[in-house]
C-alpha cells in the first residue's frame, strides 16, 4: 500500500526486454533506500513494482507483459523521469489516501492552464472508470494523490499547487500525455457491496437500472 505522496523523482537508467516482458533499472535520486530490501515494493508512476536488485544508486524490477499492456510504463525510455514512493509502514503519515499501486486504466491530459499560482489540468478517464470519480473525491494520477475539483462525464480536473508541480513529473505533462489512473479503493468496494448477492453472478455490474430498482436513483418514466 502507498499514500500517493511522492518521495522523489527518479530516472529510468535502462530497460532490458525479456521475452514479452522487461526488466527496468531505476535511479532513485534523493529517495532513501537504506531501509529497502530485496522483495520490497516501490511505486513507479503509481505502479507497484518489486525490487529484485539493489545496485546502490537505485533498484531493478521486472515488469510483466500484463503491466506493460495496461499502464504507461510501456512508453518509458532511458532517461524518462518517474514518480517514486516506497510502500507505507504502520508509522507512515497518511498525507494522501490509500493507494494500492494497481492501475485501473490510462487517462489522457486534455488541457492545462494557469490558475493563480496553480495549474489546472483536465484529464479524460476511460469511460468505465467515470462512475468512480467524484468532485472532491480522491484519485491517483501517476502515483500522485490528488483531489478531484470538477467532473464532466469522463473528464475531470485537478489543480496542482507549485510544490506538487515541482516535486513530481506532473510538470512535464502536456496535452496528449498518457497517465496512469487508480480510482479510490472505497469507491470500488462500495460498488461490489451495493450489488449484494448479485455480485456472485457472471456478468454482474452496477447499472443505472440496478440503482433505480433499489431506490438509489429516481426511476425514469
């Protein structure tokens, strides 16, 4: 588990293809690795990876074909900047929100504009994730815990304050940038709880008709 509070921006030192997946080496910069052991988890742009080597200036991890197909890690190259966070401990300050490091889908930055001293970003989420994104709720973008400001369909906006802009890779975003999205854990589990016994049925899902039938929204006339 993670908090979505980025601890350092690292750099991809090398990528080695390995029969459908790859091994990636990350230089971790200012990230303190003194308490990291082989097998520990480190989030890279919001993706939970396992350290299989600790060469001294960073760590090495294997990235499966499944992860490459579902996240933006496939687009990384040597020299790419990445957000880094070590797994939380029982004494970690939970400054963001609970993040699993399991990416739900890829979003796309649509626009960015100055908003006072902050920068407002509009991001389009995959249609299937839109129902989990709510105004003033939490979302994880490339491993960064953010508060959703506005939602319009599958498009949501976030305001990035100067500190977050400086300390994460968000400062490199441009229109068209693809980003890893992880929705709030509570929203995902709440959906399954609302389904009740129907959750065990094949092809079950939370639909507007289901919500209307059970009194959560008004029935359409």
